[in-house]
């Protein structure tokens, strides 16, 4: 890639003018030098116009062809899940780099096709796995890659919300449009990070227990995820997912996810057990302020003793991670970034989630509560 591409301004377009575009991607890209959000597209032209006015964006489109021809270099795909693959393929075919919100597709076959198109056209494509760019995750990965705790033999991980169903009655909670519930939503991030931690080890067996929302009268929606939207679609996805995954080398992952857990606050955690020690991360991904713990921390236990790192939330938060991911996208387009995140990471995640859903067992809420009782290591 020549010096011209390395120095020129990147014009970014956004496909889908919803919450994540307005409150995460646009503020993040505004902090990056020589990058401009120049065009937005939405099938609802009124929504596109409101977003553009709020952020001084000049190009407003409800025609995809006109949007793709608007002089942009790259796109952010931030539409409902079922349309991610379609918009990604069309953008790549038109010669545009793509970063796509999770899940990058509902079916692994679509992701394989997307990667092929990107490679044929020598374009940058990767999933918006923003939590890879968090300070706490980077630090945890650094300890593991330095062989601080030896070979990983077991990971227990979870992302649990007390009251965090995203917009009940919209596409988020409708299987035909979302592809699934909490597993495909929060789980896309968690599965990706766990696969990264396990490295070359391959998942060999999968089991998934899920719980549906019992009370439609009290849907436990996420209070921070506000905005104008219409409801009325069937809510037919899981709100809790508990899985066990066996990896090559007899390693194991236990993953617990919930939008509506019977706990006192929201949390994200990893307990990584290795042949030489353990790592415990207590944190909270996403935008909720209803935290279970008072203080985020990373604890390393090995033969040298116990090291406790208290995490500074001014740098360890969702917006800092979005900014870092946006910078990585721009740097990769200009030829200066590493292969820390690629389309293949999206493929591995979609493949595993697809396999988990194919081994799904419905359980009742009381059984799930008992399964989540193990979350008491604070």
C-alpha cells in the first residue's frame, strides 16, 4: 500500500443509523485524525437525517447504491443481525473496506463467502469485536502470551446482566431477525475472547442450556439502551445461556451469559486456570453502570505469589475500546496494523455459536439460577 493511502484522509460511511452508530462508532471515529464520517445510510431516511444533523454529516442516503457511490473508502455495518452479511458483501464488491458489528453473520457459510470476497479484492474486513481492545483484556492476554500461567487448561467466563434485555419486542429479541438471543448478542464477544485465549486449540464438543423469558409483562429491558423504537415482534429468543465446550488437549470452557440473571448487579468475569497459575478478571463490558463489584481488578496467581492490578476505569471502558478499534481499522487500511483481529476470528466465532445452537437444550429458570450460583468469587 503506497504512501498516498497512508497519508490521505479516510472517508467512512455508516450503514444503519441506530444506537451503536450514534453513541459508540461516531464518537470514536471523531477522535481519530485524518478520518471523517462523511455519509450515512438507513432505509428510514428520517432516522438517517436526524443522525446526520446531530453529528454534522453531509451525506444522507436511503438508496444503498447512491451511498456506496458517495466517495467513501470504508463502511461500518451496524444494522439488524440478519442483514449484516448482505450489506458486507455488497460493500466489499464495490471496493470498500468493512468493519461489521457482531455477529458478522448468522451462518458460517456466509462468513466464508465474505472472507473470500475481501481477499479477492484485497480489502480490509473484520468483525467489530470491540472488547478485544479493552485495557483489561489486552493485559490478560499479555500475561497469558508471556507464559505467566503456563498452558491454559480451563476457562470459566461470564457476562451477566441483572436487567439488560435489549429493546424487548424489537428485532433484538426476534429470532428470525437476530439469529438468537443472549448467546449471539453478548456471547459473540465472549466466545471470541475465549477462542483468542485458547489460541490454536480447537473446540471439539459443545453443550448449550438456555432459558426463555417467562414473564412478558416485565421484560427486564436495558435501561441505558434508550431511544425511539416500535415493538410488537414476537420475543422468541433465550435470555440466559449456559454452555460447556471441550477443546483439544482436554481443555474446557464454561460460559455463562444472561440478560436477566438473578444477581445484584451486572458483571463480566474470566477465571483462567493454567498449568503454572491462574488469572481472574473482574470487570464489566458494555455501557451499563449497574455494576456488581465496586472495583474492577485483574489478579494473577503463580509461583511468585499474588499480583493484584486495580483497573483504572478512565482508560478501561467501552468508549476507549471503541476508539482503539476505530484506530486499528484506520491503521489496517493504511497498511500499518498487525493481524490482531481478522475476518477469520469472526468465522471461528460464528462457527462455534452455530454449533452451540445445534446442541441447545431448554431448561427452566430455577435450574439456571442454581447454575449461576457459582459466581461468588468476589
